[in-house]
């Protein structure tokens, strides 16, 4: 199983507790999360299914390389962390 966790700032908009899900890629793991709560998908992906510019995704502490298809591989026991990139002063 893959552990998918979210930054607390996303919880202001939609409930997103950490979940353990199956998957071989980031896309598969996030797909399992979206199946449990489809509203989260609109906060993370745009209309074409591409990761929104203000969202950062990490696998085991490293930024994903494939922001378009989220095809980065994940292994059993990996952790995916999703956060909103914040800016401003």
C-alpha cells in the first residue's frame, strides 16, 4: 500500500485525511484517493487531468518528475505528499 498525505491547507476546502491506497504510479494512487472523495480531484487536477500549477507532489521526499501524466513509479511502502504551493507576502 501507498500512504497518501495532504497538507493541512487543503483541508480548508475539502476533507483529505491521509489514506493507504494501492498503486504502481502516482496517478494510480491518486486515482484511488479520488475514488473515495471525487471533490479532491478538482483541487489538484485541471480540466485535462493535469496537476495544477499551484500543487506540488512528492514521492518519498522527492518532487514528481512527470507533472503531466503523474507516471512516476511508487513502491509498496512509499509515501506521496501533496501540498499547495503558497506565495505572497
